[in-house]
C-alpha cells in the first residue's frame, strides 16, 4: 500500500498529527526532518505485539533483542546531522531500518550496516517494498565503518560506543558531521556531535540518551 492509498480517516490523520506535534514539542523543529518523518510510516518498522504503539514516542523492541529508537531521539539525531541532498551517509546500527528510511528521504545515498544478518535482511525487504532504492544495507561490524565506500559526509551511530570509534572518525569527510551516543551501556550516555575540521575534530555534547551497546563482530543470527 502506498502512502496515497493509506486510510486518511479521522483517526489515522489525527494519529499522524499527534505524532508530529510530539516531535515538535520535544525539539524537532527542522521542517525537512519533520517532512521526512511524516513520509515514513513507523508502523511498518515495528512488527508484532508492539505495532499498535508505533506512533507513541517510545523505543520499542524489535527482533534479535534490539530496539527501534524513540521517534523524538531519531528526530533530534537526524536534525543534528544536518543532512544535505547530495550527501552520502553511513548509519551504524540498521535495526528496524526506520532511521535509514528517514535518511533516505534527505540524502543522496545511505549505507547502513548491522551486525545482525536477520535485521539487515528484514530491513532490505522493507526498503524494496517502499521503493527506497538509495539505501544499501549490509551486515558488518560497523565499528570499522565501510573503508571501501568512505569517506562519508555524515555518519550516524545508533548504538552506544565507549568512545567515538577511530575508524569512523577517519572516514568522515572534512566538514563532515558524525552523531554518536557515547558512554557505558546502562549508565550515563550522551549524544555527541563530532564535526571534522581542517584543524581536527570538534565535539559537542547534545543531551543524555540511552541506547543498546555497540558490540564487536558479526552476530550468528
Ligand atoms: N537505527 C535503528 C535502531 C538501532 S538499535 C532503527 O532505526 O531501528 C542498535 C542496532 O545496532 C542493533 O540492531 C544492533 O544489532 C546494532 N549494532 C550494535 N553493534 C553493532 C556493530 N558493531 N556494528 C553494526 N551494528 C551494530
């Protein structure tokens, strides 16, 4: 079913309005980000038991013991990334594919990697169904980035690292931006915005967050 065929009865339209209102009230104000988030139906990325809660501003479980992030956090991260239409973006942590689908509306090309093959496979199916042909999804340990496609204009990490991974810093273009949650898992994590300058890296702390940890290696699942 395409966006245009979607039922536009009172409840669906109202749900969407409430969703966008919640995003705005939590600081997502960039109109391009809001339009991209309006265009991507989160309900398609949350399957099973929790699907009916897809439009609430909360993280929800997805297969492989992972989570789809809270929409307002997705919005804040996407906004901080300041994606431009000609950008090539790397996402580490495909998960459900929701964040990648939003990025696909804003960037020229999106590479997204996850250590769980199953998540990559399911996200690929969704991207195909949605006609998001500018996303390349693959299973890989994203801590090492994608040396063969680097450098990137933007990098977004959606799992918490103890420090911004060195290979990712190295794969950022000059003037490029990386957004990454940093901190020990289950304790305090902060969203960090890293900008690569001619003279080095600039680090800006945005806000406290809570993400699943960035783990080593590819999972067997
Ligand atoms: N962005 C996702 C949510 C990601 S949850 C969404 O929109 O739904 C974090 C994801 O990071 C998990 O799927 C987990 O498998 C993945 N991950 C953790 N460590 C990783 C690593 N080293 N390389 C690639 N993916 C990793």
